C-alpha cells in the first residue's frame, strides 16, 4: 500500500504527514496497545494510555492546529512508560 494514507490520517493538506510516518505511528500503537498496564498505589489508580485513541484523534488535533508538525512542543507529565513521548517523537 505504498503512497496510501491510513484511515487515521487527516484529510487536510495543511498538516499532512508522510505515509511512512503514519505507518510508523500505527506500528507504535500496535506495539504499546498490546502491552497496557494498570496499577493501584498510594496516589490512586493509573492506566497506560491507549495510543489507538490518540491516533484516531490526531487528524482532528492537526486540522484544528492544536498540534502543528515541527512547531508544537509536547511535554508528557505522565507516570507511565513513556509511550506518549515515543508516539509524539514521530
């Protein structure tokens, strides 16, 4: 499927990412979503982020200019395994 965008890719030409980037993000999602964890501790319950949900909303975030490739800085203050940072590093 070279040159085709996944169904998660935004339709707006303003913030299009290369198909290879979408493919990489889909691989990151598949890897981490298969390894979700939850933990209960003294500060409450936490569960690792489902990156598939983030991927589905990524197009909308880009269309609304909430995330602009090569411009937006992202800081993850979570207490998980760094999966959101890995996702946004692409």
